[in-house]
């Protein structure tokens, strides 16, 4: 499951206070809680990203992040707010938006959010056109 940046920062803030970071980058000395995080960080230095956007050539360490990035190029915004006309490419951004309505009227609107599967699974979701799906599934 994809976690958007705002949710990830919130989770990282909690985990950073509790987790040790024993895995140290030999190049810049930055430390990480898991070997996988250190490996993903290594792409920053090497530039050999395992996944590249076919449109702008930006690199990603995870296929899921590439799929979500492609929404920037396609303009698809499959997640609609049920209160106002705003639409979002990622469900996490819709959840963040719904909190603004909660601040306005005091009601919790997150439970009213459509619980369909995430648009990053292009096989199960019509949010990607056939052309966009081929961009996602293309070899890096």
C-alpha cells in the first residue's frame, strides 16, 4: 500500500523517536533503521534507479512510487471529494483534504470516503487508460 508523503512524515516522526538507526551510509554517514532503507538511499548516490519514469526519466526506488508519480503526467484524479468538487490523484491526498472539511463543520468525513481499492493497481482499476498502463508496466 502506498503511503503519501504527509502520512509517511507523520509515521516517521513517531518511529524516529523510538527506532534506532544502525545502518549507516558509507558515503554521507546518514543512518537508517533498516537495511532496505539504506539500500533505497544508495540510489541517491549512484543514480542507478531501478525504476524510471518513461516521460521525464525521474528515478524511483520502488515501482509503487513510479505508478503514483505517473499521475502527474496523466492528470488523472480518480478520487473525488463527496462534499466539494475537488478531485485527487492519490487517496491519501483526499483523506488529508477531508480533514479540512472536518475542521469546518466538526464532522468526521473519513468514514464516508469510498473504500474502493487504490488506483495504483491498474489491473483492478479503470483509472489508468490502456496507454498509461503500458507506461507503468514498461521495463525500466
